């Protein structure tokens, strides 16, 4: 029941009103893999530079994430720097250095070429598409993306939609990709392009799932203090896919619950910088927030 | 089990990407009264000018709203003009003419001075406060407000909080009033100032209720086409209070459901200009959206 996750592993430098952290562990696949690790064995597929420290590998191993598919290449690890506005929602990206990701085509170890499920965490759609030639999945396949790829690689992204079960993106991105302002219309457009299901992430307002006749809205667990929202969407996707990877036949109820677990895991991520809060999560913390979300929406 | 609603009755001129309507029926108390009318007898307290046409009185009467408390004064009816951006969320207010509302202190007919419940729809907090000297309520009292009053009459608004059960405002306004960016902190601040409960409206993202240990989140019914969002928040408050006015002892479940009914009524309002869509609502339409919202959040 393994889940293969491809995406970025990075050094993040992040400033919010609660402080600044330099070169801390980040990247879409990092958050996704750690989020998923609460529900499923995870094979991480990515690339790092020779500057990637042993202690970061140990973070993955500590959560049972297999790093055999993380190639170590001559050069520096992907670096991303951003500063959040006071509202802890908007941010300015100060610098992006692809480094070892430049032109990267991962060599997939033979033992990772068959996966139950596959999550293409947010990264260049060309690299996301490349995975299909190298890893086969018998279960669910999901893909995350962002405004930058919609603006620069829309064709490549649309080509992916026919190969995946679920596209995850945020509300503005759904509008950008579809040209529709109404989210129902945006979801219909994306499904018409081949994705079987769409998950529209709305940050602090939760997320929506559209799948045929099914619509589901998951709220966000209201945390006492948002310290750094970096990685919340990636954790959400990872938690969601991790939960689904454990299911042999996915029911509507499983789909709904996968969003709930994604939302819960993301609510931990935002409570501290990097993956610090996520690493402290216990099963009982997840159960407590699950109950709280049930109570939040019951009527 | 009557509900008294005080607020504005207005002529609105509104432009959205779906067209422009001149001098159509609007105003916070108009939307609130029509929303509430699905659940409770309503006494409307407001003022109009001599230009207010018979056909608009008939709209209220058609929904059983008592207009005995709508004073008819020499002068022109309150006028408001706005143009919505393409996103149908943001708008530019082009003109506000208070007209007969300038210095208005309503003369409350003796038969309206006792109400079961009271809803102070969005209007000058001084006028909202004045009502307490003239109408006594044995049941629930709620108050709506907006950014303009928080900026210009914060003291008067804070004074009101000790006299009411529920304050309704949107997320940006909750942050503005409290100086807190986290909505939990904002709600805590408002409750510390005297309101027993806070409802934070989030537009297309639904609404949150905070009341002691109770937190509840209601989603928005996803309509196929938003034509004009004017009055959605007022309809929400009216629907909510109308539902609560019918209850002798309000349970947590009643509170939760009152937000659901408010959200449903608001989802009709946005489907057409002015109160056009709201006037066509049948009980079965409400039941259908109630079921859809239940399904939307169930997991």
C-alpha cells in the first residue's frame, strides 16, 4: 500500500511576524511525505545537493519515509526564500534557486517503480509528467500545482489531466486555469479536461472536493496561532493521499475523510516554522482535531 | 414570536457584469426582513421618503412583513450606488445619500414597542442604540455592522455590545474592530466587550459562530451563477434571527441551524438583482438547499 511522492525537497528561508528561519527543511514533497507518513508508507522521489545534511535525512527516516529515491547530485539543494505579510496569508517570494532541480530527471531505483498510489506534489509539470514513464501505480494518482506553472506551462499541465485522478490547486489557480470565476464552473472545466476529481484549496477557508455528483467542503481547524503557513497546502495533499493510499477500494466516504485528514495535518504545519510542529504530532492529536472538525460542522 | 428589525430601506443602483439596475429595492432592513419572513412574523422599523412607491410596500406585505413602523417622511428615500468588480466580490461604492435617514429617530407605534426578538440590521450604531429606549425584547437581540461604522463610530458600537446577544460582522471587520488577525482572538475580544456570541461572516466562504465553548462553521450553498451579491449578509442575518425568533429556549442546535438557514436564504439573494430571487423562494427550495448543505459537510 505504498505511496510514491515526487516533488521538491528544499532549503527554505522564511520570515513571518514571528521571526526568520534560514535554510530550514522545506519543499513540496517534504511536507507531502511527512503529512502522508501518518497513514501510509511513503517513497520519496526527489533530488538534493551535496549540501543536504544528514540530520534532514534522519527527519524523513524518523517518520518512516523511504529516501532511496532521493538522488544526491553534485551542486546545491533547491533554495526558496519568502517573507509573509502581517496577515500571514500573502507573501513576497524573494528568491528561487532551482540548483540541482535544473533539468533534473530522476533515476528511479527499480524497487520504487511500482507503487500503489502516486502523488505529484507541486513542481514543474514536465517533471510531473515524466514520472509516468518510470513509475506505475495501480491505485489513485493525484497532482498538485501552482499559479507559476499555470502561467508558464499550461499546455504541459493540461496534458497531465488525462493521466490523473485528482487535481489539487487553490481557488485563484482554479479560476486562472479555467478562466471561470464561479468555482463550480472552474471545477467542471478541469474535469472536462480529463481529471476525474478536483480539490480546490482555499487556505484558511478550507477546501472543496468535486467528483461527479459529489461535492464536499472541509473546514480548517482553527489554530490558536498561525506562525508560518508555508507547506500547508502540500501537507494537505500529502495527508489526503496518504489516507487514500491505505484503501483498496475508495468510497465517497473515504474521499471525504481524506480531505478531513489533509486539513488536520495542514493545521499542525502552520503552527510552527518548517516541519517542526508536524514532527511533534501524535495520533491522539489527530483524533482530537478530527472530533473538533466534526463538531464544527454538525447541525 | 415577533421579530422587530430596524435598519435601512433604500433605493439601490447596482452594476455587475450581468447588467445595471437603477433605484431597485434595497437596504439592510429590507433584505433582513424578507429573509426573516420565511420563519417569523416581522415588524420592520425604518424610514422612507415620499418617493417610496406603493409597489415596494406591497413587496413587504406580500411576505407578511408589517410596515407600520416604516415612517414616511418628507424628502427622498436613502440611496446607495455601487459597481462590482468582475470577481463579484469587491465593489466600489459610487455614492451614498442618507436623505431621510439624516438625523432620523423613528417614532415607534405603541403596538410595536414590545417584541420577542430584535435585529439591529446594519446602520449607524447611534440609531441602533436608540432603539433600546423604545422597544423592549424578551428574546434574542442581534446587531449587524460594517467597516464604515467601526472606523467612524467605534465607541458607540462597543457601547452596544453590552446590550446584545449576537454581533454579526465580516472577517475583515472582526479584525478591524479587535486589532487581532486571528479570528479566534478577534471573537474573544468581541465577547470580552460584552457580546455573548459572535458571528463572523466570510462571504463566499460561509460564516463562523463563536459562543462560549461552541464553535460552528456554516458553508455557503454553491449557486450556479452569482448575479449580484448585494444584501447577502443582511439576508443571512435576517434569516438567522427569523429562525431564532420562533424558538422559546434557544439550544446550541438551534443556533447552528439558524446559521444554516441564514446561509441558505443568502444563497438565493445573490442569484438575482435586488430581492428578485428571494421573492421567488418556496419552502421546498429551502429544504432542498438544507439537504445539500448537510451532504456538503458530512464525513
